[in-house]
C-alpha cells in the first residue's frame, strides 16, 4: 500500500487554530452542501473497513468521514458516444461503460483510538433515502474530538461563495503540534509542493492542501507552515 505523509509545523502553541481547505465548490444554491449523517444509506458506497459516520456529497465531490479519517471517492463519468446516443434515440438498448472510480484515503497518523465525532449546526430539513428509518439530517460542522491529546479537528462548510469544505486543527493548552501528521493512501500518484501548498495528485482530480493560516483564539496571527 502506498503511504504518503504530510507533516505540520506550528509555532506559539497555546490555543492555536490551524485552518485548511480541501476541494472547491460553487455557492450552495439548493442547501445540499452539508455533512449528512449515515443511517445505513452510505454503508456500501466506498471500499473501507471503517464505518461511515457522515458523508459530504455535492456535485462531483464525494467525501466520507470515518472514525479513522476521510475517504475521497473520485468519479469520472464515461460519456455516451454519438452511436450510443443514436441507438437510444431509436429505442435500442445500449450497454453503458461503468464509471471510472478511484479512492484516496486521508488518515491522521498515530491518532488516539475511539475518537468521538460530534455534529453541530443542524439544518431544519432532512434527506430521504427510501424508508423513514433512513431519513438523515444535515449539519454544517462536525468535530473530531481529541484526535491527539488536547487537539480537536473541526470540519466546516463555509457559506461564502467559492469554497467547498475546510478544516481547523484546534490546539488546546498542552497540545503538541509535532504529533499532527497526515497520510494519504490509495489511488495517490504523488504529492508535490507548489507555491507553499501541497497538491495530492490522483488519476482524476487533485486534492489540494492550502498553506496553513494559524492564529490564537484572540485572532492574533501565528507563524506556521507545512513540511
């Protein structure tokens, strides 16, 4: 299994918040950009031994949240040929090519066992997936508590146009930022650094780790970098 790591370096540690963004999406016109709780409807959508707790599915973005980290499902739709279109227009059966699918896993190396995932900012509507037992609410924030000692990781969906999801690494007093390490596995070709950002190359879309912005609870800026 290919394992590629990204390591973080933070300074002036007490009560820092370290923010990054992953993926980019358009403005949430229909209110679908939420973390959807899994009631069983997502159990078989990815190849993972870990149970899916929440899912983010918006446009071409498919991200699944497990107690061990995230799974990115990358999908390329195979378009119909002109011949296939013509056959369909004449009511003939057409054998469709299956979608091209790849998976990239993002895990926090050396994290604590039994991480608790807490949802917040519940939305007033829910999504239906068949029976009433699968009705699932959406949330604008989920928090992985105590991923490392005194370190939480918070995933949010910004409301401003042009942003998909982002995550904040929250360091409480006593936290050691040297513990924070990320591994990308699965269908990852390589990782490169470009203009201070990290680009995770996959057979389809790239996953981008923006340069960190770090600050104290009082918004005072703190120097930080990826390494």
